[in-house]
């Protein structure tokens, strides 16, 4: 693993510092990536959400997702504003069923 990614994916380092280092060294681009973060995450570095997944090696808004997992963790989840599917994929690991809705037609 590249040394910068080893640093930015180290969860012992505060997320804001990891993100800042990532911004200095890892540019947004059309590069496609695949990463195992509990589920196989396939993304592209052309948007902030997927760039954060690549840089940190965890789902975007990971603390929020863990809170939802602890409070609910089964049943049905509704992801309104699914966009790239980050939350839908994360929720699929612990909810019985996930419905993903993106109201913006181009997405």
C-alpha cells in the first residue's frame, strides 16, 4: 500500500487530519477503484463521497453509519438521496432490506 494511503486509512489518526493529508496528495480524477471495506466498494475518484471512501478506507460518514447500526441494525432501511450508494451499501451489511431512492433524474 502506498505510504500516504497507509496514513490516511489509519483510524487512530483523527479523520480531519487524514482528509487534509489526502487532499494534499490524492487528487480527484476519473480513476476507478475497488476496495474491500466490509463489502466490495467500486467507485471513481471524481466526486467527494467516493474520494473519501478511497482515501480513508471506510464508508463516508462512518460515525453516522455506526450510530444507525447500533440503534437499529435490522429491518428495513430507506436511503433517500442515494446518489452514489455509499449509505445503501453500508446499510446492506446490517439491515434486512434497503431501498435506495435518488430523486435527481441525472443521477
